[in-house]
């Protein structure tokens, strides 16, 4: 006699066992598929390029395109949205007599106070931007001390300041005090206390020892008071291997222990000597990387740069540059790639907009014409192709 309960039980067990093994087979098949998919996905990831990054902060000076409040407003707004660094470039003079006394800002000339307080107010609207402050103790030709700044920039030096050399104790004291006041007002992360210092070194060889006294004294005074600020001087770059660059390497060998970083000022279309300077394809291969030979072991900061977006002719300087916005864009791309390769910490494109209106209404000189058309926007405030490149790099993660 058959026990139906037993048979039924075995029957149920058999059915469940079949189901169980079928499920196991399905699970194994699924696992194999998942393994293949994951393996393929892993292989795919190996082929995906890493997310592009940049080593440097990106910024501009607030140089306006016109002598109007609206133009200044526009430039600061543009920097607010298109940069993470702002460069404050003080190259028009020093309040020498007033700054000879420390903590004396309230007695500076009205022109100085209005300008500095105005900048401080503007910076308050950019709290997330790093501030790079550049201050020059030299005149525009880089062959003497800076002119006087009181009611306006570029005033004649009063007596006895017109007789002082760069190493005079009154000069080093006043300049240190002046930079100190600017630091207190503008709260910079970086301070350049020797804009294009190699130009002075090159132009006034008789004063090279005096220059050494200047920068060692000023650096010591400022670094002692502000140990966390990064202090630098900057070098105006020219063709690799040129006399000026060889001299600059010598200067750096004396200067290197009296700064924290090396600044770079570079405009190859104007101050290099290769042919067809309007085409960046003709740049020497080491046009920027030469700095590693000139200032080995340093960290670097591109304190100012630019490239014209249209052809330039200045007969007084025997300067003729044939170029266009495509070549400007090619230079900017090359600048970014080279800066990344050098682990540059900051990069300043001097003027965001062409300043045709300002040049026509207020300047009109040959020297400022050299830089008039380096904007990422042209004289009508229309964007050039280089602005798109700038924004693409701005959107990269900074590492």
C-alpha cells in the first residue's frame, strides 16, 4: 500500500528541490552576467580620461575699459563671476613723505586714501576671491624710484626725496610702511613688493648692490610682521637665453632667500625677439618653462600676462604685430597648459576688456597702447573666442 502522505511529501520535496536547483542555476547565471557587466564597466572606466583640473587661481586686474563708474562696476562684476582671484596693481607712485611714519594712513594724500578705500569697499563684495597685491617702488621706466602719490599718481618727487637712491633708509622705511597700510586695508594672500624687479636690475647696473639692500630690508620688515602672507617679486620675461634673462638668473641667486615665490610678467608678442610674434605657434619651446632654469626650486605665480586680439602697430617702438582673436585664443590655451605643467599657483590676465574708450579719452600714449587690445572682450565689449576658453578652464577643479 502506498502511503500517499509520504509520496506526497517526497513529491513536494522533489518539486521544491527542482525549483531550488533551477533558482540556483538562475542565480549563478545572473551573477555571471553581473560579473561580466562589472568587469566591462571597470574596463570602460580605465579608458575614461580623468576630469581636467588646474593648479592655479585665475584672475584679472580691475583695469576699466572707460573712465566711468559704469565701466568700473562692470569690470568688478565680471571678475566676480569669471575669476576666483583679483589683482590689485599699484604702480603709479608712493606717498613717500607721509609713509615715512608708521600707522599714518589718515595723513596720506586725499588721492591715495580715496583710491585705497574705494578698492577696499569693492573687495568687500568679493569675499571668496583671493587677493593678489602688487606694489612698485620703481617708476614706470624701471630706472629710478617711483614718483610721488598724493592728490594724484605720478607727481614729481618732493625734496629731498628726489635725491634718494633705492637703498636709502627713508626709502625702505616708507615703502615698507606703505605696503603695510595696503595689507591692512586690502587683506591680500599674495604681495608682490618688487614689480618687474629685474628691469631695474638690468637698467641701473650701478645700483645692483643698493637694490639688494632694498629688497632684503623690505622683505625682512614685512615677513616678520606678516609671516602667513606669500611675498614675491616679479620678473619681466623676454626671449630665452637673452642677456636680460641671464642677468635675471644672477639676480635670483641673490634674491631667492628674500621672497617666498617668483612672479612672472610675460607678454611675448611685445617683449620677445622671435619673428612673427603675433602667431603663438612661433614661440620658443621654453618661452615659459625657462623660469625653471632662471629661478630653480621656486614656486611660481603668473603676475601678469596677455596677448593682443587684433593687430598692433607702434612705430615709435618699432613694434608691428599681425594677429587676430584666433591667435590670441591659441596663446591663452598654450599659457594655461604651460602654467599647469609648471604647477603655477596663480595666473593674472591683466585686462579683461580692451580699453579703447579709456585710451582715447584719457591715455593716448604709445606705452599703454601695447596692452590696449589684450581683452577677452573687444573694444565694443563683445566676447572674443578666448573668453570661452577662459570660462572652460575656470570651470575646472583647482587642485
